[in-house]
């Protein structure tokens, strides 16, 4: 399959049987999909029918382009359809799909899910998300066939049980269980201990005196721009920098810089910590890398979402920072405001401050090159600053991946060389998975203190157990159990304090009334009984899922295929806020308010009415939950 950007050219045709599809998404990204597949035309037509049935497909517009929600997802989906069709042609050329047997689909999976090229990862399988994509195609084909919407499709359900049966033999080669593999995600995650090390190092850099000196330098320079190289020791005849010069003779920039230092308590700085502009630029780059890892670790946002942020995209509401991001994979990539925690805010503001231009005036990308001496030169010469920012300031995905790789190898591994064997390769998406895994403590009331406590501990050995994948499940269970016990104890100690809300909290509170008639020696046992009656305890940004064994049936997140609750896969604000198993603490209540704010924005601005309506419904639901308080 080939795809290329369309240069404002109309497609030939977009109907079933066409050799070419031309698609366009809400960001106006256009692509051309060529069906040069190695299979018969009836199979290609089946794939095209399937594509028209997908969630990604919206309509064929007036210009005869296929409107899709996201062109990248559409392209990916068609690439899976191509794999299926080519397998079909090779292995079962004359058999309709409704006559396929389970063994045929398993054969297909062993082709699609097993990597042919080995890399650093021990597991030879592709990610669970790849399996999810393939299974959703087959499920859709099954239902569409039953509903008579397509001429052919799978006759049996590609459900959770079938997935497990098909994957277990393939996983056996990977020294893992199905549960471990399916929880691993596509990129794995950064183990807690290593994430602690990375984050601790990054916070140290961002909050260091050296970084504050750099921020002051940029502030001062913007007030009195001059040749940058001449500010540093290596480029001056006297071998003195602007600060040292200022103390011996009049230097305007040196004098302003001294004032800036005085404002932030850096009066003791007598010389700049960098001897040349190259050293200084390299340090700014290091701070950028540290800021990026803080944002990836603590926000859980995708790299692409962070890349979409510009310095004009943020605002404060009730002293909290909201930054507008393009949400990948959902919401048609429109920009919506998202909340950032204080440490993320520090990282964002710090990196924007490392710029020769005022980012409140000039639209600067979050990950930028505004610290480049080339920009300083352009400013001094009165050149076109905006043009330079537009052409050179932004950093792309690949550069940032290199930054992360370089940061890990040069700054983190030297701190503890052993981690190279445990986690040799790092990628931005791994932080997203780690973020989800560390969810428990992060949503406690004193979030920042907990984050620091969790991420800044120095004892690597004590957290070594977290790096052992096989212990992951039991460690997670122990953490959840301990934390739930702590919460129930907190409620028991002070039932009048309104630290929690929601139906699950009311249930715990009611059960704890019995404590009044219990002997002190039985209290601990009774609290343990309450904790044990909870089958699943999970933390989301918006609340805890406290799924009591006897309230499982009332869970709102039932999986329509298995019939069981699926908190990990289906838990969301919309379902949880109306579920009897949910509970919120104060931090999560605040998060609900932020989510309501974001959805209000979507409800008011989204071009697709149905999506706007969905957001309006979520806002109403959150309001109801907050009113219950
Ligand atoms: S809907 Fe939410 S609160 Fe209810 S059981 Fe599912 S995940 Fe838990």
C-alpha cells in the first residue's frame, strides 16, 4: 500500500472497487491510498466495505474526498486490512471468510503478531494494541455480516477468550504470561526505580541554581540584546565574562544581570558558569531534555500532544495551568485545554524562559530552539524573528526521541550503570505506560509531596523489586491492598472530615459504623474484612474504582462481549461518575472540575455536533456527582 500527501488534487474515485482512495481528516491532512495489494479484486472490495464500516470513516464530502477522523489511524487500519487480504489470497484463495475456521485466524495471527526482525526487546511479539486492531476488524466483520452490511465476514466471535487461546502458544516463547504481555502495552514501561532516577535527576537540573542563572541571563539579554559570544570568557580578550566585566568597568548587560540575580537571591554569583556560548547552548539543551522527561513522566501525555503546544496556548484558571493540546487518536486532534501539575508547569515555564525572545509575544513551540545563538544574532541585526521561529524553532518527533535517548545514555545511566542491563532502551511512549502504573499514589491529596516522595528517593536497591517484571502483578496487588487499607483507616479515624465523596465512600463509611460496637482488638480485623470485600481497587485521575465483590453486577463498565466489568479497559469519567463503585478524594474532585472545564470547551467548540453533545452529557454527569457532595 502506498500513501502520499495530495497536492490539492482531486481523487479519481472513492467508491467500492476503486484502485485509489483519497482521504482527508479534520486537520486537513490528505492522503492517497493505492490498492496495489497482492490479492483478488473481491478481497480488496471486502476491505473497502470494511473501511466504510469503521469508526474512522465519516462520509464522502462534496469534493469527493473520504472524510476520516484521523488520517494516520485510517492508514493504519487499511494496512491491517491489506495484511488480512494478502494472507487470505495466499492461504485460502477461494474460501469465503464466513467459512474460515478458528485455526485459520490463529495462522493469520502467527503471521501478523510475530516479529520477523529481532531487536533489543526479548519478546518477539508485536504489541497487544496490534492484536486489538486486528480483533476489532474481525469483530466488526462479524457483526456487519450478521446485519447484512457487508457480503462476507467472520462467522464466529473474535472475543477475549479466542484472543487468549490464539496468543498463549505464541507468548510461550517470550518468557512471559498472557497477563504480563497483554498488560505490557506496545512499548513496555519505564520501571518505577528507573523512572525515579530519571525524574529525580531532571527535577534537580530544572530546579538547580545553574538553570536559574540561565533564566536570569535570558531575561537580562532581552532587556539589552548584544553579541552573545562576547558575554562569555572564552571570547573576550580579557578572559572575563559580562559579570566579571561589570565589576571592573561599566557593562550594561552585566549590570542588568546583576539586578536580575538580586531579585532571585543569586547575589553571590560572580561569574557565569559557562565559559563559551557553545557550553551555554549545550546546557540549555540539557535543561530542555530534563523538562521533556518531567512532562512525559508526570503528565502521561503523548509526545505528539506535547509537540502540538505553543506558548500562546496556555492560560491560568484558579491558579492552575491549562495548556491547549491536540489530542491524538481521539477528538479528531482538535486542541483542548489540559491541566498540568505544578512540576510540569515549572518545566514548561522554565524551558520557555530559555529563549532570546519573549514567548508571550512570539508564538514559540513548547520544545523549541529559542536558546540558539543564531536567533540572538538575527535579533541583534534586526532580522525577521518570526520567520526564523516559523522555520527553525520547532523540534520534531525524531529529534526529541534522540534527545531522550541521549539524555538516558549520558545523564541517567552513568548515575547507576546497572540499569543499562535492566532497561537498555527508552522511548517517550514508555513513560505513558509507567504513568498509568504509578497511578495509585499520584492521585492522593498531597499529590506533589507524594510524587516527590515516590520519585526522589535515592535508594535504588530498595526499589529493585519493581524492576522484576514477574513480580509486577503481586507488587501491584500489595500496593493496592496497602493503600486501600490506609484509606479505610483514614475514613475510620475521622468520618466527619469530608476528604472523600461518592457512593463507594458512603458504603465504606456506613460499614465503619459498626466499629462503634466492636472491641478495640477486633477493629483491625474488621477493617481488613472491609478491604478484603473489595475485589478491585484502581486509581484514575478522576476517582477511585472500589469494586466490592457483591457490587460487581452494578459496575457500569461491563464488557459487552465477556459480560464482566472491565475497569482498566472501560473505566472513564462518563461511566465512573454514575457507578456505585466509585469514590473521589479532594484531588480527584478537583480533577473532575478540570475535566468538566475541558469538556465544556469541547461541547462549545467541536465541529461535530454529536461529539459536542457527548461532552455536554459528561459535564452534566460530573455536575451531578459534585452536587452529591
Ligand atoms: S464504571 Fe468505573 S467505578 Fe464503576 S466499576 Fe467500572 S471502573 Fe469501577
